[in-house]
């Protein structure tokens, strides 16, 4: 078996208003051992995934249903946790979008994708099918990223949905997860009434601004503990803007279905370390 490969890539400048990052992971697991599920709690990033080798089995807690993923999926806004059972030869390419980027490139209202993933070919047709076929033939990781990037650049060239102030406000919310924004203030930053802002936010981000802020804060707390395992939970409460530890546990139960301690235990038992979100 080859050594595991894991790397994040920055998109080219022309795609940076739409795409936050690419991630490529290639892991070969021992076929004599049973496949173990990886917990994947909610995070605010919307994604396009390609599975260039083995398929992934996904258990969705929102729908209490397990399914086998197609070769490429679009993942919209997520509130519910999923469990991912990787194949023995797992080569995953993730495109992580900027707020509003997935809506702009594919045109589907994001609220329709809340806690759902769909076969990418349903939105992109044979184009995506051809990309899947080409990825299966490639062995060079950089060529894989270049192929996906070339496809996304073709989507930008045919773009019909312009950038909107709501996208910039959502980006601000991502970067300022500890700051308690009021709906009226957020709406004023987008030059909209509160009602117009909520409607546009649902269309482009897929959930209410209040729920989005909770997802952002939870994802930051989870990432912080993963990056600094020795950090005390009370420090995480303070750094991530929680009122107290009870509120943090409440969010973990909602977005991860378990307590913080239990989620870390599941992470430790998983065969692959997953990194939701972007390092950039």
C-alpha cells in the first residue's frame, strides 16, 4: 500500500471569488480489515466532490438513511451530521466554495439542497460524467486538480448569476464567528431590508442567517479542538463566543448528535483523519 496523500490547493485567481480551496486525499486501507465509519459533522462549506476510485457509503442522520455515493456529488448547506465509510482505495477531490459560489456556478437555490447531496450529473449532465471518466484514468494528482479547475473555469465563462452583497456578508460572518451580529445590521451591510436579506440569504446560502452563525461557531469550536487537543473546553467556549459550556454541548448534540467528548472519541477510532472546511 502507498503512503496516504493529503493536500489542500489554492484555486487560480480567476476562480477565487467562487472557490475557497481544493482538497485531494488518496488513502489505501487494508482490505483485510472491516471498513470503519468516519464522523463528519456539519460545517458551513458547500462542496463538489469527486470520488475517482472507490465509492463512499454515506449515512445521513437527517434522513436516517445510508446510500452509496455516485462518482461525483454536490453537497449543499448541511445541518445534520453524516458518517462516511470510505472504500479501500479512496481518492477524493473536494472543491470547497466561497459563500454564494455554488449558487452562482450552478444556479440552484441552496435551500433546496439543505441536508441533501445530489448526483452532480443531475445539474451538470454529461460534462461531469466526462470529468469522472478522465479522473479515473489519471494517476498524477496535479493533473487531476488541473482537470477539475479547467471545468470550473468553463462554468465561470458561462456565468449567469452575478455576485451579490449577501455573499460578502456571509463571508464576513465566516471570518467573525465570535461577533454577535444582529439581523438588522447584517441586512444594512447588504443594503437590504431584514426580510429581503433573509430571503436572499436562503437562496444563496441555504439556511437562515441565525442558523448559519451557529454552524460557523460550532465548526470553529470543533476545528480548534482538533488542532489543539490539549486546549481546555472552557478556553474553546471563550474563544468561539459561546455563552457557557452548556451552550457548546447543546450545539454539539444538534450538529454532531453526540457530546464533544464522544465526538473526539469517534474521531480517534476512525481510520482516516478528515478536515472539513478550508485552511486558507
